[in-house]
């Protein structure tokens, strides 16, 4: 047994109380807008020190491209976050004040994604098998995805319910519409690498078909920086 608490051995401080959750439910109204060309700008995160100017655009796995005809589009908030030595997660929200509509744990450690983005453009493709036409499962409801990064298969992405820590991160970042940085971790097991890195941006969500959606990261300026596209495809 350990030593009893005393003047020379005070008890550990109690954990901080959980952050009060003020995120609201997303709207169920589907927003649409006319078909148009979605431009992908550069340098969302000039404060993110690992990022350098973008270079050539890598190809998708097997050279496939999702359907390019835009049926509907919507501006959403996307957040990539994770501990340095842990897997990075993607959270999609209607906006920064709403609960996540999708959380996918990606098959990549956070520091590896940071390294990829420091080299230039990043294309993430999440693929799953096409379903029968009678199956009404929506694309974003798929539970498991084969994941490619810049054309290389690296494992699987897994859709999951938002955890308490996911919701804590979204709550802390509620006032952040675009940006990057680190948050203090809530898990003691992370040790000196306990900081949680995040990267948040607006994305244009382009729906090509019931089997194809693409998220294009947007920037309000034209400076050099990272460019990120995330493809959800049933093939």
C-alpha cells in the first residue's frame, strides 16, 4: 500500500470538472446551392509551424476520381485532432457551435499526418464497397473505410460515436472557426506528449452522387500553405 496522505505527502489534486457542453444539435434542413466550381485556396494555418508551401497534387488510388458533377454543396466545419503518438480523428460539424455529425478515426498517427502536410498537398481517400441500389444506407453512415493517403493505402478509417473527449475538444474549440494549435491533454498516460494537436478549417462539401462526397479545405487568403481534400467514395 502507498503512503497515507499527510503534510509531506499531500493527496493528488482532484481532476478538473468536465467542461459544460453547450454545443447544439445540427439543423436537419438540407441546404443546397447551384452547381459551381469550388476553388481550393492555400494557407489556412500560417501559425502551424510544420507546414510549408504546397507542391504538386498527388493522384488518388488507382487513378480513380469521384464523380465531378456537383448535385449539392454545403459549407461545413472540419477538425483534425489527436495526440502526437495517437491516431488522428476527423470531426465534421455543421458549424463550430453544433454537435459533430460524423467522427472518423483515421488510420494515421497525428505526427505522420503533420509530416505529410509539411510536404505539400494531401489527399485522403476513404473507400468502401458499393451497396445494392435497394440499400438506403447513406454514404456517411458507413462504419468502415479503406484509407489512402496520397495514393498509398495505409489502413482503415472507422466511424464512431463522439466520445466524451471528442465533445470536450469541440466545446473548447467552439469559438474557433479556423486555426491550428495544441490543447492540454486530459489523459495522464500520454506523459510528455500529452498535448492534443488540432487543425480546424471550413470545408466545401461537394456531393457527386449517393456514392461520392468530397471535402475541400478552404482558406480566406491566397498565400502558400497546406491544401487538403478528403474523398468519401463507394466503389
